C-alpha cells in the first residue's frame, strides 16, 4: 500500500511566520522513525493511515513546576498525547493557552494526555507564572535550551513556536500544527485519534 499523506492547509508558510515566534535553527535528530515533511509550506499536516505514521525518539526533561523531577512521554503509556511547544515570551502561545486547556479538560476522560514543552525561557519563574496565570493544569517540560525537541525527529522546524503535535496511542505522529491553535480545530482531531482502534482490538 502506498503511503498517503493527507495535508490540509490553513495557510502558506509566510502566514505561519506571522502567527508564530521565531526561535532558532532547525534541529536534526535520531532515535525515532518520524521524518517531518511539510509539503508546500503547509501549517496543518495529517499523517494517515495510522500504520504508516512515524514514532518519536525519547522525549523527556525536567518538570517545569517541580524542580528536580522528570517528565517523559513514557509517563503517558497507552494514551493519545498532545505535545505543545510554547514560551511565555510568545504572544501566540498566550493566545492559544486557554484553547489548549479547554481541549485538555474536554478529552482527558477519553485517555488523552497533554504535555507542554517550555522553550527559550531562561528565567524559570516567568514560565511558572505563565502556567499559573493561564490556569494550565497539564504538565510541561522545562527546556530553555530546546534539547528535548531533538526527539521530534529529523528536519523538525524548531524555529516555529507555538507548535502542537498530536500523537496516537502508540505515540506515532498523527498531526502537526505549525501555528497558533484554536479549540475548534484541535478538539475534533484529538477525538478522532482517540477513537482509532488499537492494534490489539482489531
């Protein structure tokens, strides 16, 4: 069967630049099978069918709110995981925070977990204040150097913040949003991925 990549464009790459905060050079990583591709500069990318999705490398880092403790993708075994890359310095991140929390609360009973990755915030207390002010109840990795983003695969554009990645229950990449997200756009995708039949149920 040929691999099929369904791509839905919300905007071209130039629009993504207007709605995202630039942070640095792209990362190249090993450890997973996910190979990021954005044909034509698309900002909303869906990877289907499920059996053709790539997996991430090892994703882990220090808990933003609990210094000395570690968070890992392995903590979400069997769950759909929404990974959001953010910084308190990033205006679109501030705008989408309540949308992310809304979707988290609406889908957590479906076996969905959320994991933030806070980047380029060298003052930890400012990032912590952001979480408190925005009333975010899901955890975030504290990653000022962006080292944990290496898990997101070869060619992954770390220059685009915010970014939201939806992983299926096998932690394969089902969707990538390279732009500010709205609840009305994210929730149907998360619910669809959560409803997919697990391999052992087929």
